[in-house]
C-alpha cells in the first residue's frame, strides 16, 4: 500500500492546540510519578518535550534521534543518536508527538525499557507501545503539525469583480 493510499484524511493541528494538548499530557503525567529526566524523540517530539518539561519542572532534558519518515512515508527506523542508562530509564519520561505504527516506539523502548513512554497523539497500531497519550486519531489520518506547515493565502472560490 502506497503512502497516498495509507492516509485518506488530514488532521491539522494549530500551535494553540498542540500547546493545550501537551499541557493536558503533563497534567496526566504529573499524577503518574516523580520524573527525574525527560527524553524527547527528535524531531517531532521536541516541542512536546519542551512543554512537558516546563510544566513538570524537569531540567534534565535529553534526546533520542531517529529517522523513519520521508514526506508522508514511514520507513524502517534508523537510530542517529541513542541513549543508555544502567537502570533502563527508571523514573524517566520519553515524549513524542505521535505513535503511528509503533515502529519508532519499539526501538526507543528497547533503549529505555523502564521509562514511561507518553505521546500527545496515538493511532490504533501504535497504542500498545506507549503508556499514555491524550488523543487517539484513526490509522488512516495524516497529522499535520504546525512545525511542518506554514500559513499561505487561500484563493476564494469566487473572485471579487
């Protein structure tokens, strides 16, 4: 199945909406434990990680850098920058913007098996690989994040005479 077949719908997220959803995620995580460190999955998870870290007062921020998407196609995850810890990430948070198929989540889980994995958005295939999320989105929906889009003039259907 090609990427054009896989994604039938688009869900556009505004800066205000992502900020609101990240704060909701932080509120949920606040009741789940006392977090020593937060690890954002670059690049999509960087903005949510910054917001969650601020809300929860977490000052130790790190990243795992994985490449898996090219435009609207997901390929095999490739670790560009990993992370290690002796206790598997106990009392650590992993944050990403989205869990789609769970391929990236599985790679990160292998690096930090004891960490809590949280995403802002989750699709059905990826849901089992995270501990918590805020909004579920159908598998056939492409999420258009504000850092991947820009505002442009939209020509009206009927031009003024």
